[in-house]
């Protein structure tokens, strides 16, 4: 599961950068993410703390090579993609499209890597 593990560095990267950004520079992050919504500073900073907490978990999955959790990261992000899509339909905030693109790219990378690694492990190349 080497390729899948490597794909999780993208996930860890955007969790760390996004979490740090929303924690320390919440208003600037709204501009970067093209948001047209009105969000409180407290909620944005709490989101930053939450993203950094998820970064710690993902970092440990990578560090410990916990291959049995790789698929779980895909399922969790599929749930996020579903929620972001629903929220975009309701609120029309372009930030949700940016989040869809960032998370979607990571899902694509991990899913592709997971399939390749699984085929290699089962002898199908």
C-alpha cells in the first residue's frame, strides 16, 4: 500500500495548511477560498482547530502505516464530498466548490492509488 500511503500526504498537507490558516488567519482564508458567506471568527477558528486535530490523526495513520485505515479515509472524504455538494446546492457559497475540488482531488489520488496497490498485492498488474 505504498502509493496509497503516499497519497495521504496530500490529505495531511491540506488539513495542516487549511487548519493553520483558519485558526490564525480566518478572514484571509475566506478570501482565498472565494467565500461569499458570512461566518463568525469563532466558528472559523474552531474549524481550524478541528482540521488540525484531523491532521494529527491522519499523520499518525501515515506514520504507523495503518493500511487498514486507508479505506476509512476514503469513506470519510466521500461523506464530506456529499455534504459539500448538498451545502453548495442550498447556500451557493463558492467556497464549497473550492473545498469540493481540494477534497475531490485527494479522493481521486487515494482511490487510484488504493486500486493500484490492491491489484499489485493480489498479483493482478
